[in-house]
């Protein structure tokens, strides 16, 4: 894969993805890491200073009006080769969301960041993903052509919900899964794969210190999934260990 774009790389899984991708045997020619403030993203700045294939772009994923300008910046980096991989990774969860406590603002924020942003950013970057797929017609469908990875969660699974609560997060990730399915149907003819990916329960600011997985273990699995995906995975939701998740 020549180019990869990851949203929300200031910390956690997004930062971990960038750290791992620069260390790959054949790292992407263009690794576009987005964050809300480049000035505050000290770890990313350090990585970019040591790797000239890393490009830092600012993006608050709720700034939908900026998406056209943002996609032009991405195009100026990837050029005629297009964009091979889009990781919709940026996400939010909030505390105290049992039914007696949940606030409509929390629902709106979760939907904006976790559901609407991945759909609208995909829409904005579709021409570049399509270009990458068309440039590589002889390669198998997946990261060598074009793929969108929507970072979802087991907490968005309807089948596996036995604890209730968590309305903003659960509902927004369930809706993201539906968007993943629709995108996979819509883009099949364009040779663009779309999958949902649950990174596992990971030690990050969101996952907390009790999470069983460290970032490195999760990312190693995620990158293996990315390497092994094919047409049969299109529209599905997978864990970091490659297992398919029930919706
Ligand atoms: P973190 O809370 O550690 O990091 C979240 C990242 O998203 C940060 O870089 C943050 O940027 C960014 N972000 C949040 N809001 C916005 C916004 N409006 N615009 C741009 N960037 C934003 O979470 P994780 O790394 O753990 O989570 C990454 C993804 O993985 C999320 O989609 C999450 O739902 C999913 N996930 C995580 C699990 C876990 O156990 N950790 C389990 C299942 C899914 P900033 O630093 O500026 O706030």
C-alpha cells in the first residue's frame, strides 16, 4: 500500500497505528496522520521529524465544512496514485450514560464523531480511494487497491449487548456498522473494500488501565487483518484477532 490516512492520531490506537506503520518493512510512501492540533501533538511531531513519509494534517472530524478543503490537501500529497487506506479511527465515549443520567448532548456528540464523521469523510475522500483502486486493477481487492476501515466496537453489537446502558457509544457504533455495510455495497463495483474493525479492549485513555490488551498487541493484530482481507470480508465487522464479530 502506497498511502494510508488515519484520523485521530494524537494518542491511543491512532498514534499506535502510525508508530507501527513507519516501522513496517515496506512502509507506505505517504502516511497521513490527522489530529486536532499539530502544535499539541508532540509524539506525532517527533515521528514526523524522523520519517519524511509522515504528513501531519489538522482535522477536527466534526468540522464537516472543512472536508472539501481537507480532501484537496490529501490529494496534494497522494497525487495521481490516490489513497489506498482510510482508517476512520477518531472516536469518543462518555461517562455516566445509564438511562437515568444520559444527556442528549452526549448522544449528539457521539453520533457526530463516531458515525457521521466516518460517513462524510468517506464521501469526501471517495474520489481518491476510487483513483487508487483504478490504478491497481490487477491487484487483489484490499489494501493494495483501496480499503476503508471503520473503527467500531463490540459495544456496538446488538447481539452481544447483555449489560444495557452506554447509549451514546453503543448506538453510534451500531449505526457505524450499518454505514459500513451500506458503503460496502455501494463501493463494491469500484473495487473499494469496507470493513468494521473492533480493536479489542485496549489500554488507552478510552479503554482505561484495566483493559487486557496493550496498544502494540492490538495494532499488530489490526495490521494482520488489513494484510489478509479479501472480497469475502467486505461489509463485515472483525476483531483485531481476525474473528468475525456478531452484530
Ligand atoms: P482515545 O480516547 O485514546 O483516543 C481518541 C482519539 O480520537 C484521540 O486522538 C482524539 O484526539 C481523537 N478524537 C476525538 N474526538 C475527535 C474529533 N472531534 N476530531 C478529531 N479527533 C478526535 O481512544 P482509543 O485510541 O482507544 O480509540 C480509538 C478508536 O478505537 C475509537 O474509535 C474507539 O471508539 C475505538 N475503540 C477503542 C477501544 C478501546 O478499548 N480502547 C475498544 C473499541 C473501540 P484528541 O487527543 O485531540 O482528543
